[in-house]
């Protein structure tokens, strides 16, 4: 994992925001939205792709429409890293799997058909170590637009304490 951060300007940030909202947008329309010519915006997108800022494009799907009635977050305790990775790779219900710090070693998002299916998937991981499962009721935010990090945008909340 590279620690080098690609320097992006205002146009690049706007391009990224628009593509994250709609990756199927035409280059001509993208150019109109960010106030650049179609060739200029195409070149900038190509550079963002070459620099690894844009890693790919994909369709966002509705799990319910595909027959998955339950989404859950599964926390997995300490276990041998390679065994967990192998099990994740063998478990298509795992949508996202993150190796994390803290009490748990892994946090995963899974999609399953029903409670019986949930039990079957979680049991695979229970064999390795302890788990904890939470069923997702709804999502307040998913796939939010991510723009370049800027330290100047971070402002600590300062509250005055008065004796009144």
C-alpha cells in the first residue's frame, strides 16, 4: 500500500464527486458539469485512473431485489489471519471484510437469504473463533461521496465554558 498521496485540484475533486454519484455519466456531460471541455475531462479521468485514484467502476445493486432479505455485520475474534482470509474467499455471502484493530480481528458485512442462511454463514466463522452478529435494520448512509482529504477542513469543536 503506497503512502504517496496524489495531488488533486478543484476540477479533479469535482470530477471524482460526479463519477461517484454516477459512474455511467458521459464524458461530455461530465465536462459540462465541471466546466471543462470533453477532451480535457477525459484526460483528467484517464490520469485519475492511471494514478490509482479511480480503482474501477461497478454497479450498485439492491440486495433485497436479488433475494437477500438480511444484511448483517459479523465481528470475528482473534484467529489465524490466513485461515480467516481463506474462509472469506470461500464465502460468497461476505460483501466486505476488514481486518481491524481492537477486540475483534475482523469486521464483515454479509448478505443472506434468511435467518437459517445467516446461521449457516456465521457458524463457518464460529468454528474458527468467537463471533458477534448484528442484523442491519437500515442504513443512514451508504456509498457516500469521498473527496480528497484536506487537513484545513478539520476544525475542532470549541465550546466556551462560562460560570453562568
